[in-house]
């Protein structure tokens, strides 16, 4: 159909000349984005078609990104073959949104037709002709046409930036096919796809991270072919490192592309080759008067190629080669932080050892030229970093005790050298971790981080280390950090000082990016705030602003009057903590230390999503952090004023949170660390070693996803059922392992109170927050999952375990279920939509394993019997999950805490919108696609701003919710919030459709609106209902969006009509929800 397109750009216009197959007649060129869809006529000229657009017209109508499509008439050779269920939709120029359907009827009736209207993307032509797309600046607006990765035309429109290369998405892909290592050089072999971007010149760039040195050399390459307008190149390039004046640093490898219209080079990282190519990376040397070690490695996330460069004197290294095989002494400890540091946990532990055990051979390694050398100078037993003595001491070291990666204690860090060091590696940490995910830095499976013992400060932190980082229980020791001994020594008087100490942002690499960043602007605005300075002056307070080490090179950007600006290292950070009254930070771990002193912390978090990245925090940010979280400057200053008014006293709630992260509040932390080190013995686990390296991980991942894993697990499960059964162990699962919620949660918490010494297993499928410490967490469908199911007496679930799992005869399986049925289920349905042929058989097998089923009422019991054909025992005791709705409904502090965690302003009313899924919706995997029936912009316009909308989509609905910044001010997506019962408590009304959530919600006597926009279809074609939808529901039924908003605005009047029906509804359907259901279930069922 698509033959050829020629795109011609001038300084004021862009012109398209098309050639199509005779069966397609184009009518309009369509420009479309999220907000608007406009069409421009396509004219026929001979055998071709053309269309012309002025930049002025484009700018007048569009902003941001636009896509291009072509709307036309397609002739059908065989009309009988046209499917008769194609959607009849016409495109018109006034349309605001374009139908996603490709084909559209021209006839009103479903008659056979010879032509259909068709919409196609402008792209993937057999031939695309253009010299090169140009970046155009017109009236200070930048227009940049480009081909997407799918080869379709798009255009970026925005105000003209200073550096276009950093603002424009330029599609260039570097494929590294092979690496060849030679003496002093490396050969890169691969290809480049630059799509529509012709590279006038390509250079190889090495960038030093610390030194900021940049080395460039032209890339040897050749253009091989163009297809569909794309530019493709092959390269085979040798980098001679001896040609560069390399200093010690880490260097990242880039290709730089010179492209028309860009003032700066467009840079792309080089890397991500296959596994076997990555295995070729090996350290090599350049030998002169000293030895330069060049260690190629691939970054963790992007697998991009980088190099570390280290230098050592030739004679020193040769001496080390002679002495390294000498027999070690009984015990030599080498302690340190980083080569230039001596003020944190390494320093504190070393100081303790020198002052209390001077006879022991304990050494500290530091660069004697470092400023912090003065901190340890008088303690003795110091080793100058990378000196001859450093190599000598390391050769006989039995224990490496490090606050950071142990390789910082070694004179060389490349893998070959690390593997020569046969010493126990003890990680004493440099802060309580949890906020930022560190699995890719300190995880057990990380190649360049090898430790034998991992020190933490609490049971909670230990769980992070075992569950998230992969360490065994015996490898993690709860001792407290060494610096806590001085933290809890009460020798420093508290001053009237507010400490502002933010952490760093990895993405701020240079001065320009720092100055233009939201990070800098936010903190500069806060520090210059008149309100802050007035608070300080009126209350006789000093404001201390402590720069993160990575921020110190930008200290000149903070020329602040009346603010004490401090660089870390200039003043001991622990002294600052002890002498300050209150701390403002964002995500820094020093906030934990500050909270341990029982002083208030304000977390100023305005970029949480970007800071955390795609890896989830180890803790629940909103629930666990021991301080008040604010998102903007006004709230930060308001909270500060409140604390100052209250003499900076920490709240009891935050005090309790803080105590979860500290087991020992004393001055014996170093003593415990020493004792644990002395008795620690490394245990050999072959599987650990196999999974430590990338090859082992890849093999296991392939096996885990392969066809043999589940058959093997099924057989092992059958065999493990012959193992002894633990009669005091309970396995819990909720929401297929995605939640800590519902009946399983509340039964678990009651059992913990009543039988704290029993063994409890909680199943998770991904990260679950706020699990109590006294349970073991296992991944769903892992080996441990099958083991614990096979050997535990009690199971508790609100859905089903895999259908092939069979319960032991003496086992007890409590099915709590996840809702009172409104819509018909399973055997009560005439037709089942959206399920495969084996669905009923699988559910039948899973149901046959139940020992008991929980029910909320006689109504629910009756429906369960028929829907599941269940003849087993039913406990009609109410739902444990609803106890909280009875017992905490009037707990203002509890509800306020949930609101704070969700960032809901105190003065706002809350609407919870919780629709169910549609069985006839398109399905991807095990999720349904579903369009929400609420227009967010219309909601904000029609509903008073006194309301906040909480949006909770069903667990079976594929989430694809995008909110604009303005929408986020009044709409919060709570679909991933674990426990919906807590959302019930904070909300003032519920909107649902056919979801069973309204049964539970009715316990609160709050208004319920039933938004049944597709009632007839759902009731008559999809599911049907057990009760009379029109006559029994305890709230108004609305069918249009307009009626919904009108009902919300008049909810008090509307609710009066349903008072009596509400009373009758609760009496019939919620008779057992009295706040005691959990106790009754536990007493009746669990016999230990």
C-alpha cells in the first residue's frame, strides 16, 4: 500500500509528496496528539499526492509532540472476506480523538462493501526520501521531525532550548557485537542505527567521572545502507589507551554524533553486548616507570562499557608479587572507609579497637594526603593507601572491615587482584539503609561486592538484607552501627540550630545541569525564603545547610546571607546531628540517626518517583520513615513553624517508627561488632557460589522461565508431602501474593498476639511492605513456597493456591474469600466470558482443597454453596478484614496518619472510586484492559475542589493511568495501596459499579453512589446479579457522568432518601460484622 514518501523542509514549511498503491486513495493528513486531532487535505498531482504545512499553522494549533497519520479510502478486492463485526466509525475534522480501529464502515447497515475507510501511520514506506531531517527554530519555537523506533513520523514542538541535544529524543542505537583485547588497546566491533539522523561525524569519547577529563578520537566506520530512510553504519575501531594521558579515575565510553541542527554532540553510551562478549573483559596493563591497570567492566543497569584506571609504582607491585603467598598470621584486621575518609563507622570502630585493644593487630588504611587523615593520625597503626606497606599488610590480612565496598581497602580494585585476597570481608555499613534500593550496589548477587558478614541495626533492617538483598540469615548480624556509641554519648549540648542536609541526585553531573535542576532551585528557594529567615530571627535560631560531598564542587552556587553553609568533612556530621534541634532532609540515611536522638525530622520530598527510580524502596516511604513527609516548600515551612512552636518535640507516632530501626540504644555497638567478628565463621554454600556470578544467574533465570521448572516443582511438592508436618506453622497468602491485606492479614496479626512463638510464613509476589518482623517471607512459586505448603498444617488464603496443589489430609486450609457476591459467579453463570476452556476445571480442583470457607452472612453462604458447588464447612462469622471498620472508624489519629501517608490535605473531603473489571474487555495475559468511565478534567471542572478523588482500579485490570500535574492536585491513584480497608476509613463517600466493595463499606454508614453506566449490558449479557440491583442497593444509581457529578454535589440530600434502605441492607447482609470476627475465627479454627 505504501510506496514512497518524499519529505521536503524549508525555513517556513514542510511538504510531503506521496506515492501509494492504486487500491488506496488518501484524503487527509492527520496531525494528532493527546489533546487534539486535525486534518489537512491531501491533493492529487498526476500519479502522486501532496500536502504542505506551514510551521506557523503547526505552532498555532499544537504543542509538545505530534504524530502523523493518513486517512483514506481502501478498495477491497474480495468484499465477501470483510469481517462483518468491524466498528462503524467515521473520522471528521472536528473529532477531538481518533478511533483506534483501523477499519471503519461506510454503510449504515452491515452490508457487503467494496471500500473501507482506513487510517495508516505516516511511516514504513518502501522508500522514504529526504536529505536529512532538520531541527528548525521558528519564532523561537523548536520543531524537530524524526522517525520513531517504529519508523513512523513524529514531530517535537517546544520552546527553543539552549542545548537541543539534551532536550530532543534522538533515536540512535549502538550495537556492540564483539570486543577484542590486545596489549594496551581494545577493539570495538559493531553497528549503529541512527534512523533518520545522518551523522556528519562520529567520535569515540572517554569521560572521567571525577577528573572530568575527556578524550576523543574519530570513529572508524562506514555507511552500509539506507532502508526506509534510515542510516546504518558498521564500525571496527581500536582504542589505544597509551595515546591518552589517563589519570586514576573511572571512565565511561560514549559515541558522539554530529547531527545537523544540534549545537552539541548527541551522545550515546556504548555497551550492552551479549553475555559471552562481556565475559571477554579482562584487566590489562601499560607498563612504564609505574604500572597502569585498565579494568574494563559493564555497568549494572545498562551493561554499558566503562573502565577504571589505577596506577602503582612498578617496584612496589613486584615486591607484592614476592610476598603475597607467605603464610598469614593468626589475626590481622584491616579497617577503612574510602581512601580519603576517616569519620564514619570505619573510623569509629578502629578508634574503639585502638583504645580498648591496642595489642591486637588492627590497621586503618587511608591516603596520608587526605584532609581526614588528621582524624586518625594519633591513633597509630595507620597504612598509607597504595604504599608498599599497604600491599604488605593486605597480604597477611585475615579480616577486611569496611564501611563501604571492601575493595576500597585494597590498593587495586580490579577483579583479578580482589580474587587474590583471601580474607573475611565484614561490611559494617555507613548508615541505616532502606529508603533507596541498594540491591544493585550491595546485593549478594552483585559481582563486584563480596562480603561474608553484613552488620545491621534492627530486625527490620535485617529483613531488608535477607529478603531484598539475598543474604542468608547467618550472614546478617544485628549489632548497631559503630558510630552509635558516640551518637548516644550525651556530651554535646543541643543548640538552637536547624540542620538542612539533603542527599545527592545521581543525574546531576555538571554545573549547568545542577544550576538548572529542580533540586537546586527548590533548596535555594527554601534557604532564601523570607518565612524561613523570619522564623530563624524571631526564634533565635541558626540555619545550617550541610552540603553532600557530591555537591561541594558547586558550593559557589549557594551564596546565602544568614545561612551557615557547611561541607561534609569540614565539620563532623555526627556533631551537627547532636547539636541541632530539628532536621530537614529528603532521603538521607542520617535522618535515622537524628530520629534515634528523639528529635524531629521533616522529609522534603518533591521528586520521589525519579529519586527511587524503577527499583522500589526497601521500606514503605509514607508509612515507615520516622518523620513528617512534605512535598512542597509551603508545607515544609508550615511544619517547621509547628515544631518550633512545640519546642521541636518529636511526635509519639514518629518515635515509634524510629524505634523499629534500632534494636539497641546504648554505647555497646562496637563491642557487639567485635564479638560477632571474632566468632564469625564463613559457611560454604555451593548454590550461593553458583548464583553469585552472572552465568549462574542467567542459567537459573532460564530454568525458572523454562518448561521444566513447574513439572519439577510439582514432583518435588509431591515428595515433600512425605516430610514431617509442622503443626505450629501457618502459611498466608493474599491477592496472589501482591498484598498484605484482607482476611489473611488480620487473622495473621491476631495469631501473632495470641501465639507469638509459632512459625508464620507470608507469601509475596514482588515487594510487600509493613510485614511484621516475626514471619518469614517467601516468593510465590519459589522452591521454598512449595516446601512450606507441603510441610505446614495451616494455610490461609483469600484467593486460591495453584490448582495442582493438594492439601495433606491432616492439613487445614481456610479460604477467607475476598468479597460478598453481588454479581453471579462460576456455576451460577449461563455463560462465562473472558476465561479459557480449562478455567472451571482449575477452580473446581482448587476449591476441593478448602477445609473451611468464611462467610459474612446467610445470604453469602447460600450464594457460595451454589456458585462453587461447595459442600464443605462454612464459618458464618463475618469478615475479619471488617473489624478495623468497626473498631477504628472514630480513631481520628489513625485516619489522619493514613491521610498524611497519601498526601491528602486535612481540609479536603475524599471520594473513593473503585470500579470492577469487565469480563468482555480485551485481555492481555491475565489482565483486562478497561477504559475508565470518568473524565478527569471534567471531574475537576464539575466537582467542587473541596473533594479529592482516590482512584482504585481492580486487581485484574491492567493499569495505564496517566495523570497530568494539575490532575494530580485532586486525583490520587491508589491502585497499588495494599489495604483497601484503610482507604474506606479515610474516604467520605464511595463510588462503585458492580464491585462487592460496597458490602464492606456499608459498615461505615457513609454515602455510596452506584455509577452503572453499562448496567443493561453487564446485567443482561455479562454476569447478572444475585440481588435486586434497582431495589436493594443502599445508595443512588446513576448512568451518566453528568448525573454522577450532580449527585456528588448534592450527596447529603440524596443520601436522606436511602436511610431506611441502608439500615435494612446492613441488617440483612452484614449481621456478623461487629469488630470481633477475627477473634471468633481464630478461636474456632486454630488449635495449637
